[in-house]
C-alpha cells in the first residue's frame, strides 16, 4: 500500500511537470515512477501466482487458530490456578479446623490433668491428715497403757495416786479422743467428697470417649450408606433432581419418608420370611444387596 501511494504521488508529479513544461523535472519524476512501479510489480507478482491466495488463507487460519489456542491455554491456566487456589484455601481451612480441634483436645486434657492433679493433691493431703490422726490415737492408747503399767508398779510399791489425778487424766484423754474422732469423721467426709468428684470426672471422661466412639461409628455407617446409595442409584452430586434415575431413587427410598410406605414394604417382605435352614428360600439380608462386578466389557460399558 505504501508503494501504491508512492507511485500515485509520482504520477501526480509527472502530470504537474508536464503541465508546467519542466522537462528535467518530468524526466526525473518519470525515472522515479518507473523504478517505483517496478518495485510494486515485483511485490505484486507473487499474488498472481496460482495457489498463493489459498496459501495466505491457510496461513491466516493457522495464525487465528494459534491465537485461539494461546487464549484457550491462558484461560485454562487461569482456571487451573484459580482451582488450585480454591483447593489450597480448602486445605488450609481443613488444616485450621484440624489444628483448632487438636488444640481444644489438648486444652481439655490439660484441664482434666490439672483438675485430677489438684484432686489427687487434696486427697493425698487428706490421707496425710488421716494418718496423723491415727498416729495420735495410737499415741493416746500408748499413753493409757503406759500410765496403767506405771500405776500397777507404784501400787506394788505401796504408792497410790489420788482419784482426782485419775479423773483428770481420763477427762483429758476423752477430750483428745473426741477431738480426734471429730477430725477423723471430717477427713473421711472430705475423702468421700473427693472420691465422688473424681468418679464423676472419670464418668464424664468415659462418657465423652463413648460419645466420640459412637460419633465415629455413625460417621462410618453414614459413609457406608452413601457408598451403597452411590453404587445403587448413582452419585447424587453428579445427577440433578430431574435425572432419569430420580424416580427410582424416590421409589426405593420412600420408606425413609413415609410410615405408610414402610409398613407396606415390611408387609410385603414378611410374606417371604423363612427360617435360615429352609430348603426353598433364605433369610432377608440385613442391608442392600450390592450388584456384582461386570463379567464382560459390554456389561461394563452399560454400567458406566
């Protein structure tokens, strides 16, 4: 296009020189115009060859497909990056949830350990007090026995203490025994209370462990049920509500939503109840009867 414009300008210059009668300018412009025309013909010559237009069209089509391919790759790369970012965010959320759960479990165990340690410390202190009280009772009994022996030894020598001394000793011993008995009862009450508290904590711990175990069992059974339903009726996430399998799902799962349907189905099943050793039948299976694996490629294709 640039060469065409240059040739057009040189032609106008030729006409102007011819009109003005400038022979030198006209000759110079003519030479330039012929040179420009030869360059233009050289450029245009391949366009006149057979198949050149088709080659250009194919080249343009390849360039267009290449641009589309690059755009598609760019779009796929961006979609893959966004999907990876979403998966990473989901993994991070699960990791944070798992970490928070672990931290909570550790904190609960630490609190239980601290509470148990405090209860054990108080219990050991109570037991120590009980041991001290028992030792003091043994000391009192030893004192009574020692005074009795000394009194008998003094009586053999003809020395008898006055009755007031015996009465004062007995009153003092009885007072101490009453005090020790009161403390013993108080310490026993404290020990019973601590034992009840410890047993309550242990019962709570056993209950929590049992709840965790039952929760795991329920999750396991639910997962097994989902797997069975997926094998029998297809994955619900892959099929919309208007899918052709939906009427079959509604039919086979109607007992979960209707008591009347449950009673009718149980009545129909009960007609075929037989003992386990019956020669013409077998007992009803406890769950779904899963289909066997495909035995040939045709069957496998139909299942897929």
